[in-house]
């Protein structure tokens, strides 16, 4: 048994070492023009190790099964040598392709390269025959070396001599392998974003395992994003004319300064039904009161029903999709503009706070790829603090951490700090019990945390130059509130702080995705790259409309009403009639316009 376990350990360890060696080769071959040192190389290896360990387990499955069989029978060696040969060829191809393509693509190897197999002539037009021959030789040589390493180092397990309890041991080990492949027992599963650690994207890319990057993107290449082809170009242009104007024409002045410090608090699931927007004056009394004290965008609507979609809409001004999460596709999300990147260019320091697992849904790669210089998340807190809520560090602790960070902020340099809350989420485990309904009780807790945070900040000099923006990531389906009801997508958005010129209500119908253009317009900063974000206090904002997608459905709201349409069923779930048909045309046009934009990135 000992020799069989040693065989498995050697096979697994060699695979991990090969992945580490590939990282070093990648950095050596592509380092020109990228500033990094030995400490950065060490960071790439250590941060990338978790993905390497998980990926290596996939390739241990066959040796593991062969080892179990060897307890009773002697398998011919050619079975092992053939398997090692196959993965040697695959690994070498992945390593060489990844290293060679990176200077052209500037992102890691993924399944999009398969698209070029249909047109190899065009794919090879940019390189010489000598270039291709050299890569071919390196690939074959690397495959031979890898195969010889497996053959000489891992060898084969001994045959026979096993007992029943050894088989039981392997059965017990199998779930551990599954957990390792998954990446643990937390909510997030193994993903590319978990290895991102730097503002230097070359270091992040170097840490990514190219084999995992390719395998995880299979099924997402080609037409994996539905293009929603409803109209020809002329019809599409007519239906969407004037909907997205990236200018800020004579916007109302909402702020006292064009360089405030900015805090954005994204409230988990805080739909309008828990506030006086939906007629509830008791669940969140502090938020209701704050709406009267600042700038209240009273006709704001969510873009999506999921956090990963909502965060992208808020921070990048990018509308959500029915079935696709842009955050989960790093090669797309890294190309998005963002509030953080725009403010960073203007001299702001940027930091993101989240009490949960920042690797969930590839959030880390999105945040670091779009301008956040620092991340503060669950791993930065004690085990006791991490256990204060099912999802991680509860909201009062996170808001205290945010407050302390504001107090310690560097003087003289503006900053953006963003916090995503988490306690107002199932299983609603909050440290108060003031309302019998556990859902509304969780929102009461969020309300108290927010109110206390604002009260503390008001007493400090930091308040004078502060713009505090509060809005949710999405609404919440609860007690009959869903896509068939207008209040489901109707969400609060308010601007507070000493930087605000005075209380007022903005009644323009808008989306969360309009925050970037509206904010940057107030800061007199360009926002032309936010193609789908509108400055809703600009004079040029004429077509007041809000757009929302859910699980293969679309909702559109304007001054005449709203409609919701189920794309799977092909029927209205709200707003049927002549006006609904008109809004559906707009919704379909926006699906087509935005999906084509995403496919083209």
C-alpha cells in the first residue's frame, strides 16, 4: 500500500511542479516591458498555487483509478505510458500556446483559440513560418521531456498484495479529491479570479494556470453569449436611437466640489419593497429618513437579479444579461470601464471592502482588473469575525472597518472606497431580533448599521468633503414581489455627505448602470467609454427608460408603464397589450445591442 500511495503522491507532485515551472517559463518569455522582481515571481508562484493544486487533481483521477485496480490485478505498463504521453502532449501544447499567444492577446489561453482552427490561414498570417516551426519544435521537445519525467519519476504502482481495507482507504480519499478539485467547502468554487493579487495584470495573468483557463472556458467560446438577433441593423438603430448618449450636456449641479472623497455602499438585496418606495415605512426607517436628507433618485431600477450582475452594472455601467454573467468571464470583464479606473486616472486611491469570499463568481479578477488597488475581504479578519455570519464578516464589523479606514486615509489624496454588504441575505443570520419576520429583521439590521455609520461620519471632518452613495445590487423576490411587479426592480439610490449641495429629488427614470456617467459628469470627468451609462441629470437625457434582465427574461420601464417578458415561454408575464408590445420591441433591441457589444469585446 505504501508504494501505491507513494506513486500517487509522486504523480500529483510532479504535475504541480510542472505547472509551477510553466509559470516561470511564461514570465521569462513574456517579461519584456513588464516591471517585476524576484519577490513578484515568488508572489506569482504562491498565489497561483491553489489553482495549480486543484487542477493537478483532475489529472490524478486516472492514476487513482489505475492504482485501485492494481490492488488485485497487474496492468500492462503501456496503459500508464500512454496516459502520461497524452497529458504530456496536452500540457506542452497548453504551455507553449499560452506563452506564445500572450504577446498578441494579452490574456491567458482559453477556448477562444479554437475559433481560429476553422481559418488557419488567417490565424497564421501574423507570424512567419520560422516562428511556427520553432514553436512546433519546442512543443514536441517539451512533450518528450514531460513524458520522460513522468516515466522515470512517477513510474507505475506495484500490482497485487492489497487487502480489503486498502480499497476502503481509497474510497475514503475520493471525496477529498472532489473537495480539492472544487476548491474547498466555501460558497465559491475554483476559478481564475482566486489567484489575482496585484494591480499589475501581467502578474495576475502569470499566476493563472493555462490548463485550467482553457478547460474552464470550454463551452464558452464562439456563440456562448446569445446574440438575440431580432432586427436588422437599420431597425436596431431606429429602435435604440437616443437611448444611450454618453455626453453630459449642462448637467444640474448636485455637488459642492468636483473632487469629493467617494464612498459607495452596495446593499445586498435591498429592494424597494423594504423601504417607503414600496410603501414600507417601518422596516428601514433610517434609510427612509436619509432619502429626505440627500439627493434621492426616486425612480431608479435595478439591472439584474444577481449580485455578480448588479455589481458590474453599478461600477461599470454595463447592463446585465439574462443568462450570462460578465463578471465570470475575465477576458470580457477586464475590458469594461469602471468608476474605480476613471477615478484612479484622476488621482484617486481605490479600495473595495467585502466581508465574504472575494473569489466568489470571479469577483477578485473583475475588481482588480477594473481599477481597485486594494481589496479588504474575509481573509483579512480573524476566524471569530469570519464566523459572525454564514457568508462571512457581518455588516456592522465591515462598516466599522470602513469607518476606521476612512479615518486613517492619506491626507491630500482623494479616495474611492466601496463596500458590498452581505448580512441581508439568506439565511438572514443577524445579531438582532426586532421584527418577527426574519427577512425584514435582516433589513432592519442593515438599516441600523447604515444609520450608525452615517451618524459616526457626520461627527468627523471627513464628512465635509464626502460623497456617500447608497444603493442595492438587486431587488428580492419575496411575498409576491417578483418580475410581475414594478416594485421588485424599484430600488433606492441616494447621495449623502457634506459634498452634496443640498437635499433634492431626481425623478428621472434610470438604472443602476447610469451611476457612472451621472457621477463622473458631476466630477467633470470624461465617461465616453461607458457606452451604456447615461448622465440622468444632463439636459440631453431625454428618453427616460429603465431596463432589467432576469433568468432568461427582460423587463422595460418608462413613463407609460412597464412590461416583463419570459424569453423561454415566449410570453408576457406583465404588461401585455399594445404598450407592452412597444416596450418589448425596445427590450429586444437592447438585448441585441448589448449582447453584440459583449461578443465583440
